C-alpha cells in the first residue's frame, strides 16, 4: 500500500488488533488512501478511534438502564432488533444517522456514545487546557 503524499491527503488505516479505524487528516483533504497501520503511524496524522465493541456496550448499557428490549429500541430509532444486537455485540457498525437517533433517544452526547467521553471529562480537560495555556503565557513572559 502507498503512503500519503504531501498534497493534503486523507488516509484510513485499520488497526486489526483493536477493531478501530484510524484516520489521518491533512488539510484540505484532496485524496483518500488506505495504508497499513505501520505506514499510518509513520506519517504521523491525527488519530481518531472508534471502537465498535465499546460503543456497542455503551448502547447496551443505556438500553438496559431504560429497561428496553432490542426490539423496542430498534422501533424507536428506525432500525431492526438484529441490527441493534449486532451493534451491541460490536460486530456491526452503526451509521452516523443511527448514532444520532440513539443519542437523542437516551439523551446523551455523540462523544459519549462513540468515544465514551462524558461532559465531566470534557470539562476537566478544558480546565487542564486553560491551566496549561496560562502556564505557557507565564513562560513566554519570562523569555
């Protein structure tokens, strides 16, 4: 497989060890290439992880907390119980449209469904980012 050229290409690599798709995005994206995971790591892009098994487990947990069957959830989000079951087991991937419907049904964010991030985690990260930014500003003034 080929590596990404410097012309703003986008690459997708499949990390088979964790069932995650990895994306390399360079701005502006003008091309799409599929590369080996090693090549992907070597060309150094931004890595975004979507773990279908963990996403499915979060959906299953939310469904069980609401005491819904897979069929009941499927009917509410315009899907089938077989598809919901596959998503929960991590053997099927949900479309972005279906993830939006599921997030709305359970009143959670897409960040939570896809990445497992909660609002508290995001708030803590923002506070840490602000603290580091202030630290950088102080260091710049010292120069």
